[in-house]
C-alpha cells in the first residue's frame, strides 16, 4: 500500500491545506485510538505539542477524535517530542502523540505517533492507520466516550528524567552556556534542566508567539546562537529545533559542530568507559565520510541507515547499538531515551566538557570532514529521478567518484524536493558532480 499521509517522520504539511487539517487530525485520532484499543483496561493517550499557532486547533481536533472512540486523553501542553515518548511510557498510556512539524516554519504542522513502549510506530501500524482514514470508524457508545485532562507537572517530570541521564556527581558549575530553544517546545524545560545542574544560562529563542518557531533561530538557523556565544563569552552554545529532538552545538569560537562530530565524541567517550554497545554507531547515508574514517581508526564501525531517525533506530535495535543519529542533529541514546532527545544529548556533551577540562573547540572537532555538498531541487510533480537524462548524469557522476567519494540522491520524505549530496577528497569534483545532477533534475522537473 502506498503512503498518502505518513512520511519519514509522521504526517506533515501546510496547515489548513492538503492533509494537515482539523478534519484529518480528528480522523487520525479516531484511527489511532481504535488501533490501540487493546485489552480490557481503560485506554489512554498522551498528547503534546510545540508552540505553533495551529497547535491549538489540531490538539482540540485530536482530543475529539480520541475521546469519540473511547480513549481518555492526557494533555501535556508545549513539550519536546522526547518528553511525549517518555510520558507515554510513564503514564502507562496506549499511544502518544506529538503535534509538531519539527524544524519547519510555523505555517506547517505535523503529527508524530508513539506506541505504548515510547518508540515511534512501525510501518505496519502506520499503514493500518492510513487504511482506516478512508473508512467509517465505529464510535464509542455514549457512556464510553473518553475524558480529557491536563497534567500540570509534565515539565517537572521531564526535567527530572533529563537530569537523571547524568551521573549524580556531574555538575556544570563554572560553565556559561547559550541555550537556543528555537522558540519551540523546549523553551521552558531545556534552560531549566541545564540551570538546575549549576550552569550559567544565556537563554535565547524562548519567547514563542505562535509564529516565530524556528524563525532565524534554533538548530537550522545558527547565526543567532553563534553571535550570542561569541558576544557573551560563553563556553559553548546549544541549539535545539522546534520540537527539541535534534541538537547542534557551537563551540566557544562560534564554530558549528554538527551531528557527525557529536556522534564521534559520544562514541569515543562511551567506548573508553566500555559502555558503547554494538561496536560502533548507526548513522545515515548523509553522514560524512570523515566520520566513517575516524571511527574506523578507533576500531569502531559506522553502520549506515536510510535518512530518518526511525530508520536509524531500527538499525540500532536490530544490531544492539546504543548510539545513533543524523548529521542534522538527531541523537538517539538508547540508554536514556527511546527517540532523539536534543537536551539529553546536550548534557552528555556538557558532561564530557566538565570531565576532560577541555575547551569545546578542542573536544568537539575530532576529525576533518571531507568536502561535502548538499543541494535541494524543488519540483511540482512527476518523478524526475526516473527521467532518462537524469539517470545517465547520475551514472556518470558515480563513475567519476568511484573509490574517491560518495553520492546520495533521494526525494525528501517531508517536502517536494530532490536532495543531491556528494562528498569526496576533491572539492572541485564534488561541486561539479552536484551541479550537473541538479541541472539535470531541474530540467526534468520543469
């Protein structure tokens, strides 16, 4: 069955257009609720959201959907995606929902679903829910309609869990840390958790107004955090995205540290303590060849998965790995969380800063990335990657890079673009290859 709603990370799109409407949200609530009505107990769903204006509309629609099929609803309000995963398990819920479009602009929104174990749904569950969206779903008899309630201590529960990911003897006293919350879901919890561990906090991106999430701030717009780190004389900068499941770091000099460097650090630290499971790290096809070479030099393996943290997680669970992530900043640390958690990953980096006594610029630049170039080509319809000329140009590029680099071309799972990435030791060759492929795709898509 082809997917019409679910992409690589739940359902996502422009609000009040296409699939991301209140009507769809209510139907998803009914379908997901029905899917997880298992057993004779009173059933429960946990719903969190980020700070988008449309979150109110979609939250209310999903409450209507879930309660109409007999599920009770627990509302968390604005909370990070990993907090929803955590509280789904802690509250013994049958399903969890995060209303967020992650790093996208405020006009977009999305729905991410978690099972009772706190992990994102399997392909099978998503396809089953998709099939139900075009069917009439039986509603609960009047006496069995669900109730909804909001819990007031969700932030405290999550902060306690996040701090618990560090040993009790680790304190962050003496560190000055810029925390950029992207005006998103972590605007209260991330600065609070790090402050409670003793750090001096310079908080930015913590004034959400419904429309400024990810706007010129956060992990996808790093100028603000870089400038603030340098201007304030901070030791390090932490940048989260709108739902706080990804992390990018900025060192004290204002230089960006991406997910590949963070994975290299975490793997090295855990391996030295004998705590790295699986003998390596799971990343995606987009991670830099420099990371693969660095890990190999440490006697560790880099396993590559498809793009999307759900596919990283699948490989981690299958191979017994406890560290995985994406170059874009998703960090999955299975010893502490069931999904990407930017705040938990940040605390592991900060702990390493304390334990080593090194500056961030020394600690977080463990390898030199090989030249890598990623470009996006937007298209309005059709299948440009199946065009004959595009196929020929790609084959020629693969032949040019053979043995000296890598080529990754894929349609985005969240927006109508083709992503073209190449990397290799010769920067000029990388630029030439990407340019040729992008030109061919653009012509095919015209």
